[in-house]
C-alpha cells in the first residue's frame, strides 16, 4: 500500500534517454512515485488519462502538433493533473501561452533531479499549483 503523502508523477519527454534518466532519478526521491515514463506523446496522453497522476512532467518541442496545442490537449485528457513544461528553452511569450493552455509551471532543464523533485513537490502542494519562490523558467547556475 502506498503512503498517503506519496506524489504520483508521469514523465513524458520526446527524447527517450532524457525520459528514462529523469524517471530513474525521480524514483530515488522519497515521496515521489513515478507511475509511467514515455517518449511518445500519444502514449503519454493515454497514460495520463488512465493513471491520473498528480503531476505530469512533459517536454514536446520537436514532434507532434504545435507545442502549446499539445499541452492544451494533455490538460484536457488529464484535467486533475498539474502539468509542468520541462524544457531546454522558452522563447519569449511561450510561458504565458503554455500557462493559458493549462500548464502549471515552466521549468528549464539543466538542474539537478533533486532540485527538480523539490520543485515538483512544491507545485503539487501549492493551492494554486505555482512555485512560491518564482523559480519558473529560470536555469540553475
């Protein structure tokens, strides 16, 4: 039986190596249970709908329909999940468009999995699903 405080996470990243590495790292964090991991957007949406994870960490920038529409679609198929856009870059205006599409936070890649896990936990426990310390779209140094 899983602890009541355990946070369920689905990882969707169009780069298979990144998806696997991120899921493997998050599985080592107490309080986080990775319920699925894929590099396929369609499979990711199906898993999100079936598993209803608390958090979806997703990056689809190269494949499928336009990025914002993909996140909007994901928000529709898994309305109870908080979606985190975990991306390598965020062009001007993208963060606003992604938030309007249903993304709770935009986090840049490049930091440690431990820090990402802390941000995921904070987003999940926040009443509005946002980071309190304005860590969105800021690369770690």
